[in-house]
C-alpha cells in the first residue's frame, strides 16, 4: 500500500489525491443509482457547462495563490461582457460585421484588465486586505453595471457568434477547447515563468519575498490584472452562450470557484497549488451536479452536497498529509 501511495504521489502529486478520490466516488455512486449517467449525453452536458465556471475559477486561482482572493470575478466578467455587447450594438447589433466582434473582444479585455489592475493596485499600494478591496470592487462593478443597464439585459447579437457558445470542433465544444487552452496557459505561467515563481513566493511569505528582492507590488498588480483578463474571457463566452448579457449572470458561481480551487489542493493561505488538480476538481463538481439532476434533486441539495464534499476532501487531504509525513519519518 505504501509503495502504491508513493508511486501515485511521485507521478501525480499529493494534491491530486483528493480530486481523484472524489472523481472515482462520484462516478461509482451515480453510475449505480442514476440511469444513463455513464452516457455521452451526460459527458456532453458537462463539457458545455464546465467552461464558464472553469474560466471564473482560473480567474480566482492566481489571487488565491498569493494568499488573497478576488470576490469580484463574476461581476468583472459581466461588465466585460457588457462592454463587448455595447460595441456590437453600436455596430448594428445582429447585423454587426465580424470586425466589430474583434473590437468587442478588445473592449471586453480592456474592461476586465482595468478592473483587475485597479484591484491589484489598491491591494499592493494600500496593503488593505484583499477581502475588503475585492468586496468593494464587487459592489462597485455590480452597482455600475445595474446603473448602466437599469437592471435589464442587453441582447441581440450576430448569428456568427453562436458557435462560440454552442459549436463544436472535432466533437469537442468550442468553449471547452478555449478553457483547455487557458488551463495550459495558467500551467505554463505557474511552472515556467518568473511571475509564477514570484506569486507563489508572495503567497508563502510576502515579507520574505520583498526582502529577497522581488517587486511584490508589481507582481500583485499583474496577478489581479491577469485575473481580470480571464474574467473578460469568461464574459465573452457567457455572452455567446446565453446570447445576452446581464449583471447577475453567473452570480452563483462565486463561492463555487473558491470551492473548486480548494478541492483542487490550493492552499487556503496561498503559496502552493497547481492548475491540473483544479481542472479535475471542476470536472468532479460538474459531474456531481449532473448526477443530482438525473436523480431529480433540486439545486439547493446540490449546493449542500458541494459543501459536504468540500469537508470530506479537506479531511482526506489531512489524512493523506499525515500519512505522507509518517512515511517520510520512517525513511
């Protein structure tokens, strides 16, 4: 048993244990009790639902690794989507040419990046707690969006945008392919760049990082700017998927992004975490939600079970950590 655990740890890493155990448990339980759970229809549904939550989780991931948080991810995504929608509306709405969509994407990225940069600058230069800063930004973005739209939504976009939200390439949903590319970018950033090393150093000990010569303020601003840019990508995908933009779209995703990150082995205090376990954790959450839908359970029960799953995984992580520590002592 100990050799099997060591081999698993060497190949996948100890942080992959929780998501893998949860994945196996969900597949076994719902495979037995839910009809047609192990079918292409279920996995196809998960593939289309995963990207929007996944992109918002990636936006949450980098701030968490620095020991912070970004409570404004959903509203930054929605405001970015609104910026794109207004550009398309200004160029004819449903008759807007493809070039207008390019400008719409640029407007969305500028909006998301600006929101993230302002958040990062406030955290870096005032040293206020990220919870307070991002909560303030969340309230600001929500209020601004509701003021500009008067609580309504913006709809009516060109037909060529539909494949971005519902189309497939080689049998794989286009939103899923975009999400996988973003996962790859985040993986490279965290494992192959100075910024990735620096943000993990900040999460481990910001004072030590500062004394070692790292420009911690610059890194924090970059981290939240990248978070905002990822929010913009999520906003564009949601715009194409729903064919409308509203300030409240995806509001329920906020706490689930934190849940997915912690389920994927992210240290709650920052300094340690990888993208791939988070990717597996997101799949587990979507599979759990689909299984409950097949069983006829309502969404409130799904939310409660997400919380239970989080407690179970945290306990499993603690047991695995203790087991690995005892193995190291024996060696």
